[in-house]
């Protein structure tokens, strides 16, 4: 049962990432491209978090109330903090990129009155 | 914990997440796509909380489900574009679909090589991470291992992350800001007058008036208490920023700008990064390496070995300042199309 | 003091940018001098480190004092200055310094009224590029990559008009590249548990034929290729660099793609080791074919261009083909050629865009056919331009000749004849284009020195632009003459000892 869940997790991660990637490359609407980008990035974050998950472990905050954590923590019972830090950074980078993408999309709309890539290219050729 | 049907929840959430992603990308109404995207972020946040990554879930709830959705909605509001055009180009989409499927298959081929899920002895869990868990109290006196790694062991990454937020803020400012003097001559305005004036709603105004002080108090608690509970500079900063964005949305963008002028906002954005970098420089002046807070113990109050804990608090405050004002400035730019007068 | 030099290289532009962001609201004219000051400090530190590394070997620095711990490896973030990156650090900071002085006039004309944050973004871009080069941690590289990327999107978008769509396309491709890179890092982390480059390179040989490591390598490679605009991910580059304001193109074109190539080299040589590369022959031949294709297609397109900036962008694309091909030849001359060419090409592209910027500043446009008489109007600029084109073609004693020589030697040794043919073809195309420009700029007007012909007034570029351009062009020759010294003292030591000669 555990094995199936584990593999299922990874398969979902790959499916999510590919959905996001497809949207970034194939969709013509600029807003959909931005949303696809965000989905691709959150898929990668889910992948990293899955790597750092530990069975029956507590959150990585050492407290006296929780067993096996304070002051001599049992490492197997405390969640992996390293992957979580990396993903905090990744989330913030993701929202920064999304913000810049949306600003550019807004400026493009202002010029061409459309979010659709085909219409924009036609407009630029004129 | 072991008696709850956790795996059923996990499977349900994972399926929902894929469903929401597909819906968000295929729905033609762009406002609807933004809302479903917010729901998608929230489901992700629940999955991560279920896996024990509470700080990450906290950040995603604030940043992903909260602020990102507001950014997309502001962009759409400003442009008035709500429906996606039905386009052709099926051949190209199929081609990309094939490429992406092959890429997915390539990624899945590595699956058998991975360590078992949840294995506490896997390389990722057993190489460097145990050092942080076993030494955080001795080195930094900070029980929240995520905070101590974020701000001390890997503090350089966090300085750079704060710089990324700073860059996004000034980049969006540079891209969007339109000078009032050139307003009529240069670029045409897009959506003129909103059909619904938010200033008319008594309920929204009074409710936000009531909520904002509590939000800000909670955000300050999150920053200050990040050593002992889930939280820290980023989460607190985003909540502070969100409280002011709420004011801007429920009242008027102009009333927010009366309290926080454009110049103040942009200066404070840079001030947070400067504070973080300056703390590191101070460590160098005291004889240590960059960002080695242990050398600050002669200038910081408290006992000698609390120096790292106080150093972490100082940089978290710097992070909070930059993130708070960046979120506000980005929202104002996106919502008012750079004109800084009227917006969502 | 000298052990703090590595971090000073990064702190110079970072603090310069923050102070420039403050100054932008009080005394805007102060932004540029602050950034120049930061870059002076950074270049001085980088230059000193070149000599230190040549004497004493690799210099390692652990941020926060968190170095290697017993049984765990390095627990903090490490930055390393070793034989592979010390020359590039000096080159990037030096070129950025010259460009920051050079762009003042262009910013005042092209970006009038909007230049509040230009120099802050400029300095942040340089911080990101220097950081990618100096870091010894694979996740830290991702964050620095995004710093450089976000700054470059904003710098390109300053061009308005078509620049917005170009910047958006660059954003999508760049984010795709960065995310693929991050995913690759995830695969490596899942198998090794550490993010430090030295520790990972020690663990990978022990893991043998691991599928996850292979997939991770391919993902990192694809990410780097998207960032460096390697064929077939090159679509975004010509538009982005042509529609960006010349001031932005002058800093982006020479440095952004070279640093991405360095990142690929670092992963190939240090993290995975050349043995691994040689035992994956499938990718090697694919990469070599793609390199030759990149060179040939870019050369072909450059023949049809009428805009100087677009022409220069296609040159950049073909040069990228040289470096990737040289790296994937995986023998001593090939890798030496690639490493020399990274530094040489940064200098050549910088000189090229500086010369084009001078022309744009004075003539107001950059169309090829409107360059009549430019050799008389701007003699010094065009002299620098001719020297740069000679370097790109590969004429001795410029640096372009020596790097091309190593690459051809390496390709002949490995028997990859299509690469040799592509290299020679691109030189031929560049020569054709140079002669075309000489013909338009020199021959199509009556020569003013001959009696009875109208005089053509000299309209040279201002000194603040002319001196960096001339210095860069002279630097190409100096670099060429100094190549053998550099190769023997530094580059040869960066290559693994067990490499095929």
C-alpha cells in the first residue's frame, strides 16, 4: 500500500509539471502561459517536499511537549528541514517571476488590446 | 496520528490538485481561471502541510493562494479582458503535447532508482539535514529548525531571495510606471471607469477596517515568534503587505497612497535588503566571515551565545520590511496600470 | 583581508545597487557613480584573486563560517574561486565596469525621463552573473540565475514597443530553463543528500550507473541550454537583444549567455566529471550535431539581416555553438578552446556592441544600408569595429584566432569533421559581412581626400563612449598575445589530469 502511494505521489508530480510545461509552450493566451508557469513551479516544489518527507515524523520545530524532539532530538522523528528551506526560496522566486510576467502582459495588452499571441504577432507585422 | 485515514486524504488532495490545474488552464473565462488557480494553490498548501512542511504551507497560503491570485485578478481587472479567444493551431499543440509526454516518460524512467518514499535513511534525509536537527539548539538556540537553517546556516540564500523580491518590485515599477505629465500624450489608458464602485460598499469597508489591525498584529507576531513556531520574515511580511492591499481594495488606492507615499514605499523596499546586507557587513567588521552572527555578540544585548538568535531576528526583520513593501508596491503598479491614481 | 576577497566580489555590485536605489529618489545623478564604485571594488578583488589563485590554488569561502563538519560535509553555502572561474570573474567584472562608464550617454538619450532604476538593475544583473560564476552550491546557483534573469527582463523591457513581447518570450523560455535546472538539482539531491558542488562530485562516482543522476544531468543541461539560447532554444535571443535599448544590450549580450555556458562547464567538469560525459556517448554526438547546426543556421541568418543589432545577435548565437561544441568534444584542446573562448567571446561581443552603440548614438539608427561614409565620420569607432570583426573571424594576433585554433585542433583530433567545417564556414560568413560593411561605409561615398570631392565632417562618438570601446578593442589583441600564458598558468590546471590529451 505504501509503495503504491509513494509511486502515485511521484506520478502526480510528473503529470502536474507536464501540464504546466505544456501550457507555457502551447497556449496562446499570455495569462494562461503565466498560470501554467506557476503550476509548473508548484509541481517542482511538490517534488522536493516529497523527497524530504519522513514516515511518522513530526514537524521540524523542536518542542518539549512533543516526544523525541527536545533537547536531544531523534533525527528519524523530525521532518527534514533542508528541502523546506529550498522550497521557501522557490515559492518566493516563483511569485516574483509571476509578477514581472503579469506586468509585461499588461503592457502588451495596452499596445495590442489582446492577450492572444497570434493577434499580437499579426499586429506587430503591420 | 496513525489512526487517522491520512493516506486517503493525501490521495484525494493529489487528484483534486491535478483536476484544478487542468480546469484552470482550460477554462475560457480568465477571471474564473484566476479563481481556480487560487483554489489550486490552496490545495497544494494542504498537501504540503500534510507532509509536515508547515512553514512552506504557510508561505504558499500567504503568497500563492493569497497574493498571486490578487495580482492576476488586478491585471485582468485593469485590462477588461475576461474571455480567451478560441484559437486554432491544433498541430502545434499536438506536437508540444507529444514532446511533453516524452519528457514526462523520461522523468518517470528514473522512478525505480529513487529511495523509498518517507525513508528516514535516504541520502536526502541522512546526509546534511541531521546536522541541522541535532545542532540547532547548541549553535543558535532557535527551536524552529527551518528558521535557523533559513537565516543562519543558509542565510546567504535568504539574502539573495530578498534581493529577488526587491528586483521584482523595481522591475515592475520600471516596466509599468507612467509619468502623470505624459499621461495623455504617451500611452492610451485601458479600462476607464469601473462599472462597480467599491467605495459604495459599507459592509466591505467596515469589515476591513475591523480586520486590518488584527492582521497586522498577527503578522508582527509571526515575524517575532518565528523562532519558536511556524513563521518568519517572509510570511509575516506578506501578511503585513496583504493587510494594506486589503485597505487599498476595500477603500480606495488613493487613500492608501496618502498614508504611504510612492517615495516612502520604494525607499523602504530597498531598506530591508540594505539592513540584511549591513548585518553581514557588521559581522565582517567584527572580525568574522560574512553573515557569521556569532561575532556580533559584543554589540547585541543578552548573553554571548544568544548572539546568533538575535542576528537571525534582525535579518528576519529586514526580510519582512522588504517583502511587505514590495507586495504593496507591486499591487499598486499592477492595479493602477502604473498610474498610481485609481485601481482595484 | 585577502580571505574575504571572494565575498567582496559579490558585495560590491550588490551594495552598489541598493545605494543606487536609494540615491534614485534623492540625487538621481548619483546612481551611476555609486554603481561604478561598486564595480571598481569588485573588479579589483577579482583581479587580485586571479594572481592569488595562479599562485596558491583554489580559494574557498564559507558564508556564515559554516564549513565542512565531520560526517556531514559542508553544512553552509560555499563560494569558490578556482582555476575554472577566476578568469571569468575578472572578465565579467571588468567588462561590467567598462560598460557602466560607457552607457551613461546612451541612457540619457534612449531612456530620457525613465532611467530612475536603470543603474540599480544593471548592478543587480552583474551581481547575479558574478554569483553564478563564483558559487560552489548548486541551489545557490539557481537563486543567482533568477536574480540575473529578473534584472535582464526589466532591462530589455526598457525598450518599449516590441521589447515587451520580446521580454515576455524571454521570460517564458528563461523560467522554463531555470525550472528544468531546479528539477535536475532535485534529482541530484535525492541521490546525494547534499548541495555542495565539491561534496556532490565526490559522491557521484560512488553511485555508478544511476538513472536518476542521468536524468538530473540531462535536465540541468536542458536548463542551461535554454538560458544560453543554444539551438533549438534560441528563438528568444535575436528579438530580445535587438529590441532592447542599446545600453541594455551592451551589458546583456557579452555576459549573460557566457555565464550560462560556464554553468554548463562547471556541471560537466566538476560535478559530473569528464569520465561520466565520455561514457554517455549518445548525448555527446547529439550535442556536437546541435552545435554545428547552431553555427551554420546562425551564420546563414546573419547574412540576411539589415539591422546591425540583429546581425550582432546572430553572431552571438553562432559563438555559443563554438563553445558548446568545444566543451562536448571532451578532449584537452576542445575544452581548453571552450574555456578560452568564453573569456575571449565576452570581450569580443562587448567590443562589438560598444562599437554598434557608438554608431547608434551618433547616427540615430542601426540599419546596414544607411552606413554610408561612416568610416570617415567615425574613424576611431570603425577601427575598433574592424579589429573586433577580425577577432570574430579569427585573424591572429587577436584572441579569436587562438581559441578557434584550439577548437579546430580538438575537433580534428576527435574526428568530428562537421564541427570543423561549421567553424570555417562561420569565419567565411563573418568575413563576407565585414567586407560588405567596409564597402557600404567606405566605398559608396566619394573619397573626401581626393580633390573636388565634398568633405565629410567627422562626428565621432563622445569620449565617455569612445575610450571604453577603444580599450576593449585593444584588449582583444592583448588577450590574444597573452593567451598562452593564461592557458599554461590557469586554464590547463582547471582540466582534470586524466583527460585525453
